[in-house]
């Protein structure tokens, strides 16, 4: 999409779901899912959006895994019926989402570390992609005078934040490269050290690491302090229910960045959740009315 904004802003998002694998069966639907964010940004904001997918693992459909998935489905169906009998209001979206998550985690945990990308390899993917975008001189793709906002969604937030904390020079100004004027994180930084028991299946599925073995950008490393950060979280991340809110660190990350004098803003979306934020109107409104005017003002004053 061509830029319709006079400020030549391009948003570069590191998307999630790479950990699910890259076989056609898995990659096609997750790619469609992730394309919702860039498509929304292009359509609603008139801003070119570049999507980056970090590498991940590769599923192996073992018979035992399929049996475990079926058992998980039966357990969840029984739970659903019990909750309905107790007149609990539980949406179908929640039920379907939990089934998909449990199935994916069972598959991924069964696979273990074999054949999957390491976190370092994921970060290197992102570093190379960012370098390509910053140095690209093809105006038909990314105008040479573009100003970049880099960011991420879901596991892409954790990968990019870890990368920038370990290698903050990636975001430094360089006359030969496009300027990075902002960082945008959408629902995804994991709160490792304070939620290890909750995160054990998640970190193993996403990064093939136990929580204690996973580098944590939250309260560690050195973020790019000169770049304004904008963090968007959801009031209830898991389908509108407070099931995994302790696993996300968007708000504590905001408070920590604020304490070390990083230019930072944070907003919490009450109606959105982790799985619909990419196409939610509240996300578009937050970027359009809170984030963009703020960073444009900062860039103009620099």
C-alpha cells in the first residue's frame, strides 16, 4: 500500500504465530490471521505497513498427540457444558479459542526442542529484516525518505523487545538508513520472572525454553532510550476473560520504562483482547489519535 500520510511514516510489525511452524497447513491460516494487522493499518490509517514473520518450529503429527488433542477437546467440552448449566456466560469464541490453544500447546510440547528455531535465530531473523527495510532504496516498495515505526504483536513483541534490549544500536540514527522514530508494541510481552508456573507451557511452546531459561527484556538490558515507545494492552487478554493477564507484562513494562526516563505512553483497551486486537477499531483509534500525533511532534522538535 502507498502512503497517504504527509509524514512519510511506515510501520514495521514483527508478527506472532511463527512458533506454530511453517508447513503450508499451519503457515497459510496463521499468515492470513497476522495479515489482519497490516491490512487494518494500511486501510484505516493510510500508512504502509511491513509485516515480518520470525522463524519458529515445525509440527510432527504423532498418533499420540492426536489422541491427547481429542482428550483435551472432550475435557473442554465437558467444562463448557458444566458452565452453561451453572448459567455462566461463556462465549463460543472463548471456547473455540481455548480448544485451539490447548491443541497447539499439546502438539508443540510433544515436539519439544527438535527442529525448532532458537530465540537467538528468531532475533537474527528480525534484525536482518529490519536492516533490509532501513537500507532499502526502492521507492516503489518503501520510500527512501520514510520514517519508521517498528513494533510487534504477540510473540513478535517479546522477540523484538529482547533484540532491542540486547542490541539497542539497531535503533540508533544513521545517515545511511531510515530513521526509527517510534516503537509500537501490541499485546505480547511476557512477564517471565513473576509468572513462571503460568508461563511454563507457553514459553516451551513459543521458544522451546523453560521460563527460567528465557531472556526477559522486562527490567533487564538497555532499551533504545531515545525512541518513544507506545504500548497497547487489553484489559482482559484471553477472549475477554482474566485467565492469562498475569502472564503479560505490558503495564509493568510501561512503568519500568517510565522509571528510567524512556519517552513512553500506554493505553489499555477494555473491549479488545489478544486475538482480535489486530483488527479492532480501538487499536486504530489509539494509534491514530494518541500515538501518531505524539511521535510526529517529538520528531519535529528533534
